[in-house]
C-alpha cells in the first residue's frame, strides 16, 4: 500500500467519524478553510459553554493538542498533563552551571482519529453525563478524568 493510499484511507475514516458525530450526538463541524489548510478541525457541541449565549467549541490541532476554543477568552488545552524534569546549562561568573526544574508538560495525541476520539470522550465525560462513562464508538471504558 502506498503512502498516498494510506493517507486517503485515514482521511476517509476521519470524515466518517465526523459524520457519525453529527448523526449520533448532533456535534457539528465548523472548521474554516484556513483551519482545514493547517490540519485543524473544529466542532460545535449542542451544549452551552461558560460564556452566555455561545455553544461549546473544541478543536483538534495537527500539533497533537485538543483545545477548548471559547472559554475565558483564551483557548486552553485539554490534553492530559504530566511532570517532567528540564535541565539547563548557563554560563555565569564561576563557569558553567547546571540547573534542574520540574515543569508541567502536555501529553500529545498523535493521530487525527485519536484526537477526534479523545475530544468525544472529553465531551461525554464532562458535558454529556454519559451513563457508565463508556464511549460506544471507541469501545473503550474511560477510567481517567479528562479535566486538569
């Protein structure tokens, strides 16, 4: 199978997933042409966001992040977090110094279909009140919280 064929199949699966979101959950895709060109897909959900008179919007980015697009003024990432150690080397008056810090990092979701599924699981767990915390589309039981 060539790379082109594989990409076309992946894109067809992603589009089928987006159509199922519309049919099963009334989740509409509102991606602009510029977003599509950059590999981003944005969806509007049938629930209100924190801001009055607006619907919840989540977007899946090519970079591996899933973001809430319309809350508190700035889009924020809903990817899971973890702590990581960062090391730096600086030159000061005594020579080279090594520093270590602990930082919070975001776990990236690498494939578009996985990001779409992650977005759906987040919506079902936090907004939909889905019974038994189960996403039928993925067939997986969600055991982790998707909130920060």
